[in-house]
């Protein structure tokens, strides 16, 4: 996980791959964070993809890094 706070827009929407890049982890780690409740996702209706917000990414980073 990255040592610096992720540079994301709080209201921005991020895919699993984008969240992984922002946090400096692999995609499978993002799914693990989702499974244990550290990171929340919604399903985007347009293409049925999971998306998270920048706010949730920062909260996940704070919970798992600080």
C-alpha cells in the first residue's frame, strides 16, 4: 500500500483497477478489502461494473495504513 494519502477526488468514481492503482496494491487486494468491509463498492448500471468513490478509497487507506 502506498505510504502517501491517495490523490483522488472525494466525489469521483473509480473502478477496481483505478482504486488498486490509487492505493498501490493489486486488484485481488482490492477484492479482499471489499470482502472484509474496508472498501465499499456500488454497481454502475450502465455497464454492471463495480465502482467506488474517492472518499471510500481514502477511508480504506486510513483504516489499513494509519
